[in-house]
C-alpha cells in the first residue's frame, strides 16, 4: 500500500485505524485531471497492486473532512467536498463519525441530545468544555474540523529478521 501511495505522492501518512491520508495538492497529475479522477486512479491502483477489493476515498482540502468522507464512502465509494463548503458539510454530519472520542463522551453526546457536529459547534467552546470536561476541548476542536493529530508519521519501511536454530 505504501508503494502505491508513494507512486502518487511522498506526502502521506497512516493513522492508528489504518486509514491513509495523501496530500495530492502539488502533484503534476492535477494539471491534467480533476481531484476526483486522480482519486479514482488511486483506487484502481490500490485494487490492482494490493489485491484489496475495496478502497473508500474522501477528497477535501481539510484532512479531517477527507477522513470523514472516506468513512461515509465505505466500502468502495468516493465523496468529495468542494473548498469552502467544509463547515456546511460538518454541520450536517452525525457526531458518531468523530474519531477518537471516549465512550463516556459519546454517552454524554447522546444524553444531551447532540446528534450533529453542527450542534456541538454552535454550543460554543466554553459550553462544550463545561459539559464534557477536558475531552470537551478535543470535541470542540473536532467539531470545527481541526485535526487532533490522530496519525502516525511515515517513518519508512518495517524490517524484521529471524535467525533459525538449524540451517
């Protein structure tokens, strides 16, 4: 999978859930193709070179929004958010899609009847922090579309060696 991504751009990383995020903003292919066609090529390359049957893709200028769109596209779809419409899209999405929240935070969201990300954002930072404690800061940041650094940097290849007792 890393080889496929590297063929498109060296600017990629993998999050804790195994999702891959690519920054394709500066790739030469964008001079000839729109982002959705580049993503379709990426999906096809993933299928052909890795043998995976499905690859969902989200396209956005905002990393977190791209990730949420990819979640909504499972198992093998593609969704795109035009630049400048990220806030409106986030407002309409279910809070259950927000990554990295504890089960206690999710229970409180349900208790308070907060169903959409927009409802959380409209409460304001102070009100969310008062109701959700320390995790309220994270929750509010996610509602604004800020990435809370749930990712692992691409540090290179993993190597392993096994020495056998007998030749």
